[in-house]
C-alpha cells in the first residue's frame, strides 16, 4: 500500500502544470467577484510568489475577497485593462467645539501599503480627495516622503462658485503620480487657534476659513469616475469605505524582452496573445490579439471571436463565414456588391450563354495581365502597410492605445490620426498650406473632415527619446487645458518621425507682430504688449507648478508664442519640452537645445535644465516686446557694428543707468518711466547669470500683472489730467 501511494504521489507531481500556467481545480469565484488567472484563491492557484499580490483569500459570511498578506478587499478584477478595484477606509479627524482645549478629539488614519505586490495606485483613474473645512490633507509614501496633498475651505452659500470639489466648497482633490505603491494619509486644520490668554477653548482665527467649518474632516484615495458620479450626493460621515483603482502587471521582469528570455516564467501563455509594456511601473501585461478574446495568461485562453454572432459590432447583410481571427462577408449567389452595408448587394444582370462565352474569352488575357498588375500593387501595398505598422509600433502606438483606452471614461480627447487623414487635411502637404518653417521641421495648416482647423508639425529629424516616455509625455501634454497654451489634439505615428497635431491659432506668432511678417506687425500698443507678456507668463507658470508632472518648455521664444483672433497669447511648440521632477530646484540633464539669443548661459555651461532656464528665455521675449529689438541684433560700439545678444546689451545698458534709452520710444511714452524702471528691475533679476537668483515663473507672472495694473492706472491719471 505504501508503495502504491508513493507511485500515485510521483504521478501527480509529473502532471503538475508549469509555474506560469493555470492550475486545475482552483476556485474562480468569491461571492459576485470572478477571479481570473494569474490571480487565484489559495496556495498554488496563482502566478508568482505567495506575497506577490496575485494570491487572494475568500473570507466567508459574507463572502469577501482580499489580497493575501495585505488584507485589502477586492471588488473587481479586469484582464483587459490590467486593473483591480479595492476598498479603502476613509481617514477621519474630528475637532472639538465645546471648548475642551483639545482641537483634535479623534483621528483615524487608514493607510494602504502595496509594496512588494503586483499593484500600484492608478495615476490615471484614482485621485486623492479631502472633504471638510477648513482642512489640510496630504499623504506620504512608505519611506515617509511627501507625495501630494490639498487644502479646502467653505465659502458662504451666497458666494458659492460653479463646479465641485475645487477647494473652496469643502472639498479638494489632487492627482496621483505614477509608480506609487504606498499611501499613508495625514489630516490637519488651519484657521483654529486657542482662546485669549492661552485658556481653554478654540476661536476662529479668520472668518474666511472658519465661516462654515465642519466638525470632522475626511481624506481618502478614490476612483475618480466613481467620485465624479457621486457628485454633490457624496455626504457620508462616520466610518465609510470608497473604491480605489489599482494598476497591476507581471513584475517578474522589467520589460517584455526580458520576460521572453525565461520561457518557464513567461506569463503570456496563449498562442494568440501579445505582450505589452506596463504603463505604470516596471513589468508587462498580456492581451489577446485582434479577432480573439479570453484569458491570455492560460494555455489556449484566447479563443476566436465569432464575428458572425455579433452583427451589431460586425455588420454583415450577406453570407457571413467566420475565420480564425477574422470573418468574410459576401453577397448571396446571384448578387454582388458590398455586403457589409445595408442594401449593398445588387442582383447580377442575366447574360445569355453566348454572351457569357464571348465576355469570358475576350476578358481572359485582360484578366491575366490585370492579375499580374494587381499582384505587383498588392506587394507594394503590403510593404507600405508593414512599414506603417513598424513605425506605429516603434513610435509607441500600442502603448499609447492602451493608455488612451484606460482614459476613455475620463473625457480625455486625444486622437491618433492616420497618415491618410493628415495628408487629406493638408492637401498632400501642399506648399500653399505652409504656416512656418524652422530648423527642425515645417508647420502646415489643415482642415479635418468635420471642418475644424488644425496645425500639423512635421519634423525632419528623429527624436531618439525612449518610446515609452514619448507616449507618456503625449498623454500628459494632451491633458493640459489652459487658455493661453496651444492645445495638443493628437499625433500621427505611422511615419518615421511622429507628426503632432495642434489647434490652429489664426493670428501668427508674436515674433511676426514685433519684427514684421504678422497681420498687424509693429502695431501692438504698449498696454497690449504687457498683456501678452503677462498671459504667456501665466501659461509657463501653469506648466511649471500646476501640471503633474511639471513641464519645462526648453525653447521659449517670441516665435513660439502665437496670437489668436483677439490677440491673446498662446504658448506653443512643446517638441523640445521635458518632464521634470516636482520642485523648483529639480534639474534634468539633457543635451543643450534652444535658440541663439534665448539660451540660458547656466544651462549652456552645465547641461542641467531647470525651470529657471525658461525664466531666462522668457525675459528675452519681454525685452523684445519692450525694446522692439530682436533677440540677436547688431550692437553698435566705438569700432563699428558687431553681432551681440539683446540680453547682454540690455544688462550693460542697465548697469550704466541707460536702460530707458534701450526701450522703444512709444513704450516709454505710454507706460511712463516708473513702469519702465520697475519692468527693467524685474528683467535684470530674470537675466541673472545664476539660476538660483532668478524668480520663479509664478513670481514673474504676478509681478507682470502688478506692473500692468500700475501702467493702466498711470494712463487713466494722465487722461484725467
């Protein structure tokens, strides 16, 4: 008997599935939640290590699915989007209003740790939210470093503003960065201080913050779409839980190429599966190829889609025949035409036997020649399609499509255009459509099929940046929504060098309006010049401080600031921009790139790009507006004329007390010497050789608005006199 048992045990071991396959006999349901492989309930029913995040536990009475080793409750798992939804308890802090002397009666922190698992918080579908006022909420990562946060107050009802969760209605929210695996929230308050003499009790410090204060404040990570749908009806108190969207991936290998080297652990097991790089953190995910559906993580998990059974998605008004990965749709016998559209098939004309024989005989040679010609065209077309597909994949098209699919419910309007659409919109890249030319490419005006005007940037050189980073930057730039920033509408990836599609700005560049070539060249009054400068500064300050992550333009110049129909500024051309770490002092090491006359000297020497590099370049643009000179102009000295920088020319004149002489005569007359002096003092700070001594872009924008207000007051006083 013992020998028989040993033989049965050895036989069982010999038929066990490989580590990356779905084991048989495992439970795949917990309550109303389906558990697809690579996830599994219990030991040996999942992919990877027991604490890697794919092992789940089903608790009874009532059934509740949790992540083994972490305890987070799972309510949904998606293979198609590589996402999971878990429940997170909201953190709470309640404050005393009965003069007990302690402002914080109760505080419950509800952290969530994902470190070491397959999960990361979704930066696209989850947000950090705080409710209560006045409230100050933030959270840090597992190492105790600050990640993000927000503050909220409550305006009085008669002064309420439109919108929800904007920071002044008792609710605020903040975006979540990529790669976040741990969350520890903290709740605080402001505007509360102790009573007179340090006695017991708390009194409002400012009516602005304490007008409609709440007894408790809450903070939590939450599914952004779920919270948006809850809207003004979200008024929960006490202990409650909210859904959070997590991104998961196979983290055993950093990339698909590395994963394929270990065939035993490679997770894409189905023959009809494809490997895609993870859009959040290292690793990869698996998808079924076009025409197949199912689970790509198990053997034969991707099955053919019978398109003939889904006429709503694959219409066919003739004879439908399913094929592996596709289907054919032909007209019934005795008819011809396009069977994929309604009434597309028509009855064939009846010819006599003799006429059919004549037609067949006379057509034979023609059809033979046509077959050879068609074969040649087919080969050429196939090569063209293969080249387009190769360019599309190399330029990150698959990754960008996956990430756009996950953003479809968030209202992001970013389009991947085909080369045919762009060519049709620009009339085959006609010379008559050229808006401008530069050292890196040509910009064309286009008109889409719906009649909307666009601007297409067609570069000449290939940007060697990482494909994955390019797709991520396209997504981030597409979400910039600022009235003084040119909107990025989409891109075309079917060509060797990707083409970018922007909204069309009709009034040309600021450079043309100042130096000639614009519709109203040289006719911008001094007040309008200050307004344009302040608007452009607002746009750059928004990209430096409000975008997540911050964006450094790297090529700020008057040619990249466009004017719309109302002569409002629109900052454009992010082809050289870079994503930066958070913080004004953060630097990005890059190859030096920019335009002569606008380049930051410190960046030129160190190759360290910072937000202060944009400040220097922007100061040169303001100098162009106030002086009417070009950024690189002839400078007159005792020996004659030589080329020199406008910035250095201005600094030299200012140090000698001659800065007013440099300014345009109309600018001096309209603005007055006090405003000119104040603008010169700001420009000298911005043009400092040391980046740390320059103001931030936000400070520059605020100062320009004050200078503009002072100039308006001076003009009004002059008019009264």
